[in-house]
C-alpha cells in the first residue's frame, strides 16, 4: 500500500502558516529556556554585564573578601553610592538604593549560590590556587541577572579535587 504524500497535498498558504507557527513556538521555547538561565529577581536590577564588562569594574572591588575569608562578601550600599550619589541618582532603581541607605539596612540581595550547611566551603584555599571565578560561577561578567552556572553537587567538587590531587577525605568538606 502506498502512503499518500501529505505534504504535497497541502496548498502553499497553510504550509507557510504551519512553518511560521513552528518557528514562533521554537522562538518561545528559546526565550523560555533563556529565562531559566536567568537567576532570581533581585531587589535592584543590578547588572554585572554593565558594571564589569562595560564599566570595567573588578570583581574584588565589590567582593573583596573572596581571597581572605570563606564568604566572598556583598558590597555595602556605600560602595554603590560612590558612583550613584551622582550617576543616574534620580533614576527609579537608583533612587531605591538611596532608600535602602536611608533605612540603614543593607540591600536584601537574594542569595544565588549556596552549599548545604553540613558542607564546608571556603573561597580562600581555591583562590590561592588561582582558579578563576568562572570555573565555578560561569561567565558572571556577561550576566545581566546572576544565575547559578554550576550545580554544586558532591560530584562537581570531588571530581575537581581528584584532578588536582586535593583531599577527598569526607572530613575535608563535612564536619
Ligand atoms: C559593582 C559591584 C560588583 C562587581 C564589580 C561585581 N559584582 Fe558580583 N555581585 C554584586 C552584587 C550587588 C551582587 C548581588 C546581586 C546579584 O546577584 O546581581 C553580586 C552577586 C554575585 C554573585 C552571586 C552571589 C550569590 O548570591 O551566590 C556572584 C557569583 C558574583 N557576584 C560574582 C562576581 C564576579 C565573578 C565578578 C567579576 C567578574 C563580580 N561579581 C563583580 C556586585 C558586584
Ligand atoms: C564605578 C561606578 C559605579 C559603581 C561603583 C556602581 N555603579 Fe551602577 N552604574 C554605573 C554606571 C556608569 C551606570 C550606567 C548609567 C547610565 O546608563 O546612565 C550604572 C547603572 C546602574 C543601574 C541601572 C540599571 C542598568 O543595568 O542599566 C543600576 C540598577 C545600578 N547601576 C546599580 C548599582 C548597584 C546596586 C551598585 C552597587 C552594588 C552599583 N550600581 C555600583 C556606575 C557604577
Ligand atoms: C572552586 C569554586 C569557586 C570559585 C573558584 C569561586 N567561587 Fe564563589 N562560591 C562558590 C561556592 C561553592 C559558593 C557558595 C558558598 C556557600 O554556600 O557557603 C560561592 C559563593 C559566592 C558568593 C556568594 C556570597 C558569598 O559571600 O559567599 C559570591 C559573591 C562569590 N561566590 C563570588 C566569587 C568571586 C568574585 C570569585 C572569584 C574571585 C569566586 N566566587 C570564585 C564557589 C566558588
Ligand atoms: C576547580 C577545582 C575545584 C573545585 C570545583 C572545588 N575545589 Fe575544593 N579545592 C580544590 C583544590 C586544588 C584544593 C586544595 C587547595 C590547597 O590546599 O592547596 C581545594 C581545597 C578545598 C578545601 C580545603 C581547604 C579549606 O578551605 O579548608 C575544601 C573544604 C574544599 N576544597 C571544598 C570544596 C567544595 C565544597 C567544593 C564544591 C562546592 C569544592 N571544593 C570545589 C579544587 C577545587
Ligand atoms: C570536596 C568536597 C566534598 C567531599 C570530599 C565530600 N563531600 Fe559529601 N557533599 C559535598 C557537597 C557539596 C554536598 C552537597 C550536594 C548537594 O547539595 O547536592 C555533599 C553532600 C553529601 C551528602 C548528602 C547527600 C547527597 O548526596 O547530597 C552526604 C551523605 C555526603 N555528602 C557524604 C560524604 C561522604 C561519606 C564523603 C567521603 C567519602 C564525602 N561526602 C566527601 C561535598 C563533598
């Protein structure tokens, strides 16, 4: 039995519409997948892409403790105001920075990267070995909204420890 040729039986117009719909669906899926890559909404729409890639600010200018302590540290409001007392000071998202300053509280940034409490991690030892931030955090410099580039599964940590002859003793990371 011969299978009828469905495609050739469609007149040109509906075929074009069908492919246009398929294209729109594909684009929609693309946007959706991209939105999954965007991290959580933050209280202020801070963009690393703008501040690091366009304005050439160094990571350590805002995360100064990464080499010395377990926490990389978040910049205090005052650091933003070094520039934003003047730059775009009236603009709504920037006015919000001034509001947090007046309230005397830090900006309540939503945490993106986290290991469970029973797991020990410190930036210090890793940066002393000169690993780039991107090995673990991806290309933050080009992110408009920070997302977690790598899941910090045990395998992620242990694999790299093995590759670099670092300890894989349970007590290194769990105590
Ligand atoms: C002008 C200040 C500034 C600079 C420069 C900066 N950051 Fe940030 N960073 C922030 C702020 C504010 C947040 C919190 C809001 C957010 O997630 O965007 C943050 C968040 C992050 C986070 C997510 C923290 C979490 O909750 O897990 C990572 C990772 C990070 N930055 C890495 C970098 C790296 C790598 C660089 C250099 C390429 C860099 N940052 C440069 C201000 C800065
Ligand atoms: C070295 C100066 C400098 C510092 C420090 C700085 N910014 Fe900016 N920021 C800028 C410049 C320049 C612009 C671009 C303004 C424009 O487009 O007119 C900008 C734009 C912004 C915008 C506008 C949104 C966007 O992405 O277009 C936000 C929000 C912002 N900054 C938040 C912050 C926060 C929060 C901090 C502190 C963690 C900070 N900035 C620290 C220079 C700075
Ligand atoms: C070996 C992997 C690794 C490298 C390299 C690394 N980080 Fe992290 N970073 C992490 C992990 C894991 C966390 C979550 C830590 C936790 O939950 O205690 C984290 C958390 C953070 C945070 C969130 C808040 C905080 O203060 O801890 C910031 C900001 C950050 N890193 C910035 C940086 C910057 C900037 C660099 C480069 C100078 C860097 N990291 C290099 C793995 C890494
Ligand atoms: C890019 C490779 C790499 C990744 C990824 C990595 N580590 Fe490490 N880690 C190392 C190396 C190398 C050392 C040994 C540093 C030294 O002592 O010279 C180390 C040391 C450590 C130490 C002991 C030093 C200290 O701070 O007490 C702990 C704990 C640790 N890592 C936890 C983690 C955890 C948890 C993760 C996953 C979230 C992780 N590491 C991911 C390479 C890595
Ligand atoms: C280099 C760091 C590192 C070492 C070494 C390590 N772990 Fe883990 N472990 C982790 C991280 C990170 C997590 C959290 C995983 C997550 O949240 O998905 C974890 C999670 C766990 C969990 C919770 C269940 C799970 O799988 O998420 C158990 C149980 C555990 N580890 C046991 C061990 C034992 C036993 C050893 C020694 C054989 C060990 N770990 C060595 C980093 C490490």
